[in-house]
C-alpha cells in the first residue's frame, strides 16, 4: 500500500516561514494522529492546519515525536493537556516529563527571544507518555507505526516508519522545496559516526521510497539525498577539525566556515539572494558549536 495518500503535511508557518517546520497529520481508521508538534509558539498555526484537513484539535489522541528539541516537540505538552498520548524515545522521556533543565538551558541561549521564538515548556504527566523502544510497533487503527532509533543528531532521536513512508525528523537533515541538503549540527549530541550509521540504517529499511522531513517535507530521491547528507556531514566536520586542534575562537571560525557552506550551497544551485534563507534554516554559529563539541568529546575519549 502507498501510504502517501494518508499523509497531510502541515507547514507551521514558523514566524513567517523564517524556518520551515512541518507537522504530519496521518489519517487512520480510528481518527487522525500527528507526527511532530513543532514549538509551543506554533500551536495555533498547527490547530488551523488540522482544521484545514477537516479535523479538530480534540480529535488528536496520539502524537509521535522524533525527538524533543523545541522545534520538534516543544508543543507536545499542549496535546497532552488535551488528552493525547505522546510517544517518545527512552532518552527523551525525562526531558519532557520534567522539562525544567531543558527550559532553563533554552532561556540561557535565547534570552528575551525565548517566548517569541519557542514559547514555553510544561511537564507532561507519565500517564500521557509512552516510551518506545527500537523497532517497536505501535498499531493505531489500520496504521502500523514502527520506531527506528536513529541517534547522531540527538541521542534521543527516532524516525517513524509507516509502510513505504519514513518520517525522518532530523536524521535526514534539512531540505527546503527539494533544494540543497543541509546537515543541522547543533550541540550537544552531535556524533558523526553514529549519524552515519543511522543514515545507513534508514536506507536499509525495505519498502521505503518516501521520506517526510520535518524541515522540508517530502523527499523521494532518498538514496541520493542520504549519500549527499553523509558527504556533507564529514566535509563540515573535517573543515572544523583544524580549528578545534588549534583552539581557534568561535568568532574567528564563523566567516571561513560560513563561506565554506555558502560555496557548497551555490554549487547546489542557490542564488546569493537566497543565502540568508538557508542561514536561518541552519545557522552557522549553531553548527560550529555542535561540531566543536563533537571533536572535543572525541578527543576526550582517546585520552
């Protein structure tokens, strides 16, 4: 069966599409479910998107998260308050069951912009959370969702398979309107070897021919996409390595690394006028911090 007919991508119009975030509504025989919630700040936009699909927010009884970063699962608590069950990776459970540390960390990073950008976080009671192990199957009506643990971008990352479809979260990176592929590498969990293994794991799933990216929606050239993503991950990590070795400051790395990324984007067909859009989608500074931490962790392992 081709499950694409059951999938309805909802663009959350995150602050005027500064950064594309999608939720995916899937129609089942017992009602709709959603994969990803986006941030709390986009809750009303998601509700409007659900209504355009012919449903009400109260119809959503099951919410599947790929991971608990704010742009993917920051609004999960809103759905738990409405009575939905939230499906989450074992490593992500504690962060949304008691989000105090996650919220404090986000406020330190975003400061006065926190509420506008992401909204807030509230605890989700254990009664509304279900931990999902690797390769576990969740049956919702006539739809069978299979969890694919896929760390590398985050330790607590899960892709979700529905027949020929895979909801990839960030394991397949970012791709806006089938344009260039971007590897999002924010701190603190980036692990390139683990991410590459997760990419290979996804490619080995039999019968999957379509990916739905939270940042970019539908991708059908999945093998090209994932091989390109692997190459980009290693290219960017290896670019940063000499700067890590020499303990160069983040400020000094910014311009050469941004130039390196932008040159690749231009070779992939992006115009110079569109470069700021891709900077918003995958900020240079965030990737520098994430990749510098990756090399730091690796260096500590060999001591």
